[in-house]
């Protein structure tokens, strides 16, 4: 019984650790806050997500997913991994005056 309990606990832990990968979905990079970007983009943690928000605030909305590569810490490989998760519609961020 002890082995079964260990196996079940291991399985439960594995499921809990993999849940965030399944929870991620499309995110609008022009309107999402840093928390949403970090939660929904692969390879983007809190620091990179904040850099995306700051870049958007300084330079205006992204016109293409490829423009994310201009953000410090984000490369084309990260853009490619997330291409199906990146949305651009209804850009509300504006370039500062």
C-alpha cells in the first residue's frame, strides 16, 4: 500500500506542476498586463513580461508579433514558440507624446 500511495502522490504532483502549461492561451500583447503575458507566453517570466509592457508604453502598440523581438530579452525563438498564442487585435496602447 505504501508504494501505491507514493505513486499516487507522484502522479498528483506531476499533474499539478504541468497544469500551468495547459492553462496558457492566446494573449493580446497590446492590451495584456505583465501578469497575463507571463502566464500565457512560453519562456516569458515576470521580468520579460514587464519589459514587453514598458516597450509597448514607450513605442506604441505592436503591429506584428515579430516586433516582440525588439524587446530586451525576447528573441525570435521566443516569438516563434508563441506565435499561435500572440494576438494583436484592438490595440489600445498609444505612443506617448
